[in-house]
C-alpha cells in the first residue's frame, strides 16, 4: 500500500515564473486536499477535491493559483507569476471518504521563490 | 479567535518519560473531530490519533493517548515512554461539523525534544 506521493520534492524558481506541482493520492481515496505551510506555522487549507470536482477553495487561493484533478486520480497545483511570498511547503493529503475522514499527507513540495 | 491553540512552542522530555502536549479548540459545532499529527524535520505530516466529539472513551494508539475534556474544549496528546525518535513538531488539528466540511484547521504546533 503506497502512501501519498508528491513531485517534485523541492523547487527553486525565479519570481514571475510559473510552477506546477503534482500529487498522487492513496489509490482508493476519493478526496484530495492541498495545504500550504510557511515557516513556524501549521498547514493552512487551500482547496479540496471529491473525485474530479473541486468543492472548496480558500481565500488564500488567489487567482494565480489553480488546481485540477482530472479523472479523479492525481492532482496538480499550478502557481502562475510566482512571488516571493509563495515560498512555502505545499502539502497534499487524501482521505477515503468515510468514517473519521483521516487525512494522510504526502512528503510535501518545498518551493523557494528567488 | 484562534480555532486551535497550542500554548507550548517547545517542550523537553527525558527519554522513557511521559509528556503531555496541550491543545485547546474553539467551535460552536456539536460534531467535530480532533487529530494529532507529527512532523519530523523531513516535513511529512504523520497521522497519530483521532478523537470524535461524540466518542465517550479517550482515544489510544500504542504509546499515544488523547486526553479529551469536552467541557474544557481541550484535547491533549499524551506520549508515554518517550523515545529519541519522538523528537519532532506536533500539530493538533480540528475538522468542524459533519456533512460537507472536510478541511482541517491546524494549530501552530509544539516542538518536542527528547533528551537521552
């Protein structure tokens, strides 16, 4: 049973560039979540999908951010025209869609915007 | 107001001793869930333990137990027989309401250091 995987693990980019992150959830999980974590803080919710439908987006998710989950499998998070304030750890999680809805997290993608 | 408050930025414990990490929460919902996660320096969030608001018994998972005091809105994590590998950040999180709300709200975390 493989866990949640995320790629890349690290990304360094220059301000103004676009970046895309990928998340592969646990195979039988139908819900997928994105969180952002800055230094010294707990993760903050960005958005979540149930199958391929994006059901909730946080106000943190500005117009420069877009997330997709085609066919309800893997998900991508794209940041356009990156800013230095986007530097953070981006965490993906998935849950089964029943019971406690425990979210299992991937290793995260650390983004540094220079 | 903070939904999840973790008042201990850092805690120290001797190996093999027990330690309690504090968490208080704020919600007006009757149905909610409380979670604890461990985050080692590698960055991955590792699920430890869950407590539902309607659960009458305190949750336990191996060396982890959750001291749930509903009236006080506290959900403290107790780690028994600490090990060096327990050194990490620990986050308390809450999922409010039932139905269609699934997002977690996290506290700021507590950095636990286990001394040999």
